[in-house]
C-alpha cells in the first residue's frame, strides 16, 4: 500500500515543507507506506499525469496552494481515467475553506484534510493500512477504523470534528530522516520555529491562527545545525512574524552568528517597528549576507492600515530600516500591496514613494489576493472588491481603484523588478529620479515609454536594458547626456567585467597608454592590486577593468555629482573582491593626470 504525497511547487528552486512534515510526523514505521513526489507548475500536465501513472499509488494526496490549484484541478479530472482504483485526497490552505463546495465540484476526491495536517494524515494512513493490510501488527495502532471518525476531515457525508492544534514541539524535524538530502541542492529549504501570528491583518490566513506556538529553542538549535552542517545555501523561515517574541528571536540569531559556516543564508520575515535597540545592535555584528530581512509595510495610508487591522509605526519602520541599511550587512526586502481598502491610485503612489525613500535592497510591489477564509474575503462585497474567480484570486478593482489603474500598476511593478530590484542601476536611478516629482512617477513614465516602444511585447535582453533606460533618460533630460553615459558605464562595470565595450561607454583610446602604464607598474610594484601579484599585467587587465570618468560618481554625493572635473579620474573595478551583500565589484580610484 502506498500513499503518495504530491507537491507542485511554483519554481524548481522551491521545496515543499508540507509533504516532508507529514512524512516525518508519520514516523519510521509508517514511512515505508509513503511516497513523495514533487513537480513544478512549469511541468506539462501530461508529464505529471504520466509520472503518477507509472508510480501507480493506491492513494494520492495533493498539497494545494493558490499557485498550483488550477493545475491540480485539471489533474483531478484526468487521474480517474488512468488510475480508476486510486483514491484522491486534498489538503492545504487552498482547500481548507469551502471544502464542501470543492467536493461537490470534484466528486472523484475522496475527502479533504483541513487545518494542520500532520496528525490527521497519520490517522488517515493508519486507517488505509488497516483496511488494506488488516493482519499487519502496525494496523493495530489505528485509532479510527472508519474515515468518519477521524477528526479534521471533510467528506461527502459531511465534516468530522475539528482537530485541536498540535504541540509544535511534537513535530518531527522534516529533513534529517530524508535519504539523499542532496536532492535539495541549489533549492531553498523552508523551516519553521513557530506557528501562528500575533497580528490580525485582514488579508492574511495567518490571522486565523490566533495563538503563537514557539518551538523549543534547543530543538531549533539542533535543527539549524543540521542545515549549517549540510551547508544549505538558503534557509527561509516560514514564521509569520519571527521577532514577535524577542527572546526567542535573539537566541536563534545568536546561535546562527556563533555557528556561521560562511555559506548558509537565513531569511526572516519580521515586524520592524517592534525591533529593540538590543536586537539592532546585535544584528550589526552579523556577517554580510548571513541573514536577510523581509518587512511587510503594505501601505502608508493610515486609514488603510486601520481598516486591515495593521497597527504599524511607520516612523519607527523607516528609522529601523535606515539603521539596518547603513550597517551594510543585511539585505532588506520591503513589501507593498496594491488594492487594499481606502487606497486609491494617488494614495498608492504616496505609499510607494514613502517606501522607496526607505531605500530597501528590494521593493516588492504585490497585489491583493482575496484568500478564502480571511476577513477581507468575507467583506469583499462591502469594499467593492472584484477579483479573479480562479487562483490566485488577485484583485481586479475596488471602490477606490479601477482595473485600468491596476493594469498601470502591473506595468510599474515590471519596471521596478527590471530596474530597481535587479540592483544593476544603483547609481543612475538616484540621479534620474530627481527629474521627476517622485520615484513612482519615474517608473510610471518609464512604463509608458516601454509600452510606446513595444518592449512589453518584445522584452529587451538583459544587456540591452541599459540602452533602453539611457534612451528614456535622454528623452527626459538630453542636456545631461555626458553625465548619464558615465553613470551607465559605472553601473555596467560595477556588475560585470564585460569583454566588449557598451555603446554608451566613452572612447578610451586616448587613455590606453596611461592605463597600460598603470598595470605595468602594478605588476612590478603592486599598490592597488595586491591579490594579483602572481599574474602578468596583461592577465590582470583581463581580470579587472579600468575606466575614465569626469564626474565623481563613486562618491554618491548628489551635490558634487553634478560638478564635472577638468581632468579625468581613472577608476579600477576589482571583480576578485566583490561586496558580499550586493555582489558589486570593489572600486578603487586612481588619480592619473592626462599627459
């Protein structure tokens, strides 16, 4: 008898913690009866169906989320045609509400596991084992011989009693017993040290679980050490507000710092406005790149925040974000949500500009998803929220914002992803934004430029995006062409040691002799290139890059930046020594007067 737990992830780099948690909680006696299958939404349905057929499980259980539910619905209609004897079960947040309606739509589904699934799945598996293999010793451990007796299920006959929340310390660590852990190479590992959230944000499913349950710190440390020993590239904690208990958060951060393996990165979702001075001082000591922080701002419209039950101290969030950013050791990710109550287009523009001013490394412009079971789902009609009928149930319009305006924000979102979140234009954007009344207007006008040129249909290649943005900049301020070209050249070489000269780069032929003299001198008596003393000058020239600038771009002083020097300044880009947080090359200024 095999019960196949099936996950369909959004991307290959993702893993599905749910199926591994169910598998681990079942225990070693039951694990031989469990199969695990992971696919992505990029797999063709025929591929998944064919693989399920070849596995020929007795039971299939799908882990359902907004990103995979449409694909799963299609599979539900086809599986009975090729596996008519296989029972199908569903579980996960996407099917935990309106379960009766789902069963009526898909009569081939045997039932739905609602809420936390670990204990429910174990009882369900034992029930199947008892039915299929009644003589086995393990079958005697079945407490519920009938499906209708198992708490936490919704069946065609109706719902069984709700199951109490689990003791989070009773959960088994889902990865340690997984054979061939190497299957997670180059994938994000998800891990939880708590369940529940103290906040009641009306758009979030976590607001339903009103009690925060913390995992024992000694257990957490042992499990974190497993990731560190395995040198996992990234561990993403799924705790909804990791620092809601400061003592719990500090103990974990201290352990991570003390046992840093110089490789693993840990991602935390936090509330910035409850960060203490002690926490901020400690985080300053972290290795650059050891942790990254995601901070949900969502909106700076106070009426909106009040309506969605989000009580945020925006001044404190800005101050904390600025403090962490200035320490230059932690990647900061700030979130905004478009389509919330009382937020119209102009209000969202202000929210965007407010958050942009906090200068995060990444700014995610998301769109409200009206999730089943949330307070905003229940009040959607009251707010005039029109949203997609199919997952991900994204907002189309509200009383305050039209569908046309949502489409404009979608274009702005793409511009932010390409030109801000890529971190490829870190010096040109602060100068370019000064031409507009604010950053939102800049991205909005850039989106209009993209649409006019047809770039949304025929997306420019990564390298050509520099030229597109330069064309846009020159269209807005042609008098700044020389400054713009230098800024683009600086940003271009800050990221990559390109073999061919970009078209916007100045002609260096007049300076080749001085550049060669510099490298020749460094070969015999290194001053700036100590790490290259084993290489010949021509080799070093290929491994680094030197360029000529007349504007002091490297100083990032907006007032001085506009002042053109009479003599050129030679700037060296060292790709062997990159910033561990941003990946930018080290920049060394070498003053060389023209002969």
